[in-house]
C-alpha cells in the first residue's frame, strides 16, 4: 500500500461527487489523464481530503486500506470510476440509491431508468449533446423526504456503440478515457456548460429501451410498474430498509411515467421534451401502505391475511397506488398485483373468509360467488 502522505512524484486530485468528497492520489504521469477524465468533478475547495483513494506505481487501487484489483477485462480507469462509486455509496447510508440517470431541460428534471444494457447512458449522452443539462448517468439518491441527489461522473457508454459520441471518442479527442469495453466522456466535452446547474425538480420518469431501426414509441406507464423496475435495479434497497418500497412508489406517483422505445434518431429529444410538460394523472395522497401485520386500525393502511389467496405472508410490505399494488414478500421478491388482485387485497382483513368476501363482492357486481373466487 502507498503512503498516506504525498510522496515525491505523486499528485493529489480533489473530487466532489454530490455529498461525497474524495481525493485521488496517483503517480504524476497518470495525473493529466485522471484530471481530464474527472474534469467536471474536480473540486475547488481543497481544505479537506475526504476519502483518500490511491493508485500505486503498479496500477493497484487502494481505499481505506482495501486493495481493489482492476481485473482482466477492466482498465485502471474503468476500475477507478467503479471504486469511487462504491466508496460514495458506503459514505451515504441514509439515502436510497437508484440505478438511473438524471438530466433536465429548462429546469425540469427527467429520471432515466431501464434494465441493464437498455441504453440509459447512451441516450443521456445524446440528450446532453442536444441541449439537456447533465447530472448523472449512473446513480440518483433519494432521501426520506423524496428529495433527489445526483452522483456526477463521466458518461460511460459501450465503446463505439452509438454515433452520437463519435466526435467525443476519447481515443481521438484526447478527453476522457477509452478501453475495449467503455468510453468514459466528461459531459462538458459532449456539450460545454452541460454541468454545474442547480438540481432540478423532477418532472417525469422514463424507462428506456434501445432497439435498432425501431420507431419511437412513448407510452404512459403505471407508477407501480415503474416503481417495480426501479426497485429491482436499485443499488441498496435492502440496506435502506422497508421504507424504500413506499418511498419509490410515492416518487413514481408524483410525476408522469413513460416507457420509451427508440433507435437513437434525433427526434427522441423532442419527444422527451414534450413528456416533461405533462402532468401526473395521480396524486401522492392515493398511495397507501400495505403490511402483513395485525390490523392496527390506522386509517388508510391495508392489511392482509397470512393465508390469503394472494400468497402473502405476515412479513409482507408494500404499497397501493392508483388501484394497483406492489408487494415485497419473503426473500425480497417484488410482486406486482393488477387491479383485480389489488381489489381483493384491500378487502382482506385477516379475519373474514374468502368465501364470505366473494359472496359480498358478487352481490355488489351482480355476478356469481364462484366466478368472484376464481379472480382472486
């Protein structure tokens, strides 16, 4: 491990990533490349070191006495970004971190989510080039008051995967870093003045999927479905605790949610801009908590029977929003209920039999009890 001081021939580069302050110490020969890679994150206040992350003379990375091995398929700079992300996560246990990007247009924020490999970062690079402001392509923090925090970093896309970054290829521009796996490009090299703006109010959430040669298809999504996708790809929902599911559900209900299929054509920018001007069809007041505990008598709280037909257990937690429910059952599995299943869930009180409930519902809608039970 290298010394905790600053030996001769080494350079310290102070960085700020949202709340996280770190200093990267590298051999002098590596310093220009690291500064260029993190040009948007280099901080001006150098009074405190924060977390010291060191690259030794053998390209090994150390943080808090722990050695990180870049591995066979990752370059040193690939791994340095990863170590910074992990260290920032460890330093921020009080917020939930979503694997998502954040950009804005005219002060209106767009949260960009999607499954791994769906093209989130590539789309964000395209939006930045076409006038959106950049906050992160990787991680958005959410506190218990539903306030967002963005962890800034270079935009990272699969090498050569998209023509939007041809002019920002680090191998030819000399800005950022490239490997056989990834291009890491500072947002300011894609478009000057793209970073450094006040954090925006969230206006919309979009789940993206890149499909070559596809037309642009943007459609509304139910907030429960969007919450399930975001939670399934969150970084630390288990560490954050049981409130995470309810918190993310409230976030998704608070703004319009959409799916977006696109092939990277320039028109995607105008489509997303138009989505930012829509209003949410739902209200956060519609969200109610679901627990599998005994009925506490709290108003607005749905309870469920341990042996219900929905298969939930006494430890279940979840949320109901706009007639659909999202439950987290044993082992952390997320189960999304449709409108019919959610209606049954809201009737369960842990005491009334399903047969009695079916008869009551059937009488109310003019159907047969047996038919009602089959929908449960």
